[in-house]
């Protein structure tokens, strides 16, 4: 039986479930996260999910895919969450519609959405499922997609480090705050990374460019990093912050660093076009290849 949400409650952490092993591991991760956040857990199954992902329910549900009902999927996920975190308040919902639309809508009343990384075997296992990618591109709340270790193992491996990718000054204050909050909840170090590159062909109008072009670009990156962090850092004095500037593409720097992080956080740099790539290249690359879970945080609109 579904539990009814009280409008005075904290916004729940919402998990998209489809009976697959990746989605059940997302339930495990989200149950722990909900306890850290002190919010309820809401498990949502969109009954048309298999149209897009070819859902294959986990073997521990004990039934072949054609006989597993939607209620069985959410009930099994709820039981798993309660077994892992007995005091956690868990609710379930079955929605008869396309999963990406259902989850984007659920995100309007969620503290965050948590999704498993889906693949259909072979090389496709390295890539992100279409539902997860679409939800990350359009949701109005943070979307956390389990990549890397937490997408493949039942037990969570921790490094005590939250990784934050810092973009331009005008973008991402919500992502910065999200990263600080996650670090504070976990008692983890926050490592903030700003990548920089020195173009091969650029104007030498600035006097420093004549002698030390790389140094100037690195200095600007450090200033951008400091500006992005300073205002928010004052609200989280207990969080240890490590600032790092890296020469080269941001995608590579964050992918490399994700191997020893518990979560990588980036701002959603959504494009204006209706079709094509809806997220910036950094977020898109991390969602496909990160070695740890990825949180995509939409920037606040003025």
C-alpha cells in the first residue's frame, strides 16, 4: 500500500525503479542518502519503462519478466530499502506513462532524483540508458545517476571525497551549494576543480601573454575557482575544501579524479536548442563514463 505524503514533510528523495539490478542498487544508494538527508524515500515505477530500456527484472524477484507486475517491482524495491534502513519512511507509486516524463514531473516535488545506470549488454553497459540521460537533461531538481562502482556493486565503497567541477563564474551556484551540503553530510573533503587551457593562437595584446601566457590562464582559473566557492563556503565552515586548477579539458580532469571520489557534482549547462545535446559536454561525458555517481544540478533561473 502506498503511503501518502504530507505537504508539510521534507521533499522526498525519488528513485526511478524498473526491477533491474542497476535500479535496485540505486535503491540501496538512495536509502543511505535519504537517511543522511533525513528525508523520506519515494520509489517510482513508470509502467512503460520497458518500451525504452528493455527492462530485465532482477533474478532475486523470482519471476520471469513477462509475469512481473509493476506492483511487484515497487514492492520488492521497497522491501529492499526497508531491510537496508529499517527506520526509513518509504512510499511507492506506479505511473502508467513514459518513464522520462513521469520522472521529470516527479522531480518538481523532490529534493533530488536518483537513477541507475542502464545498459543493454556488451559495449552498451558502458553507456547511460536513454531514460537516465533524458531525465538528467530536463529535470528541475538535482539528478544523481549511479555510475562506476555503485552501479555495479551491492556495497558502497567510500573515499571521503566529494568532487566539484567549477565552470564559469556566472553558472553553477546551486551546484556549489549542493556539493558543500553533500560533503558536510558525509564528513567528506570537498575537492573543487577548475580546468584551464592556453589556446595555441591568441592575441598577445595583454602584456603578460608575451612572456607567460600559461601563467595568466592559470591565474584566471584560480580566481574563477575562488569566486565560485567563497560566498557558499562561509555557510559550511566545517567542510575542508581543496582547490585545484588543472591544465587541459575539464572532462578529462574530472573523469580522472572520479576514480577516487564518492560523488562528482556538476552544474547543468543546458543548451537552448530543442533537439540534440541538451547538457554541456562535461556533464554529458561524466554521465557516460564517470567512475563514481554523478550529480547534475540545474542552475537557478532568475
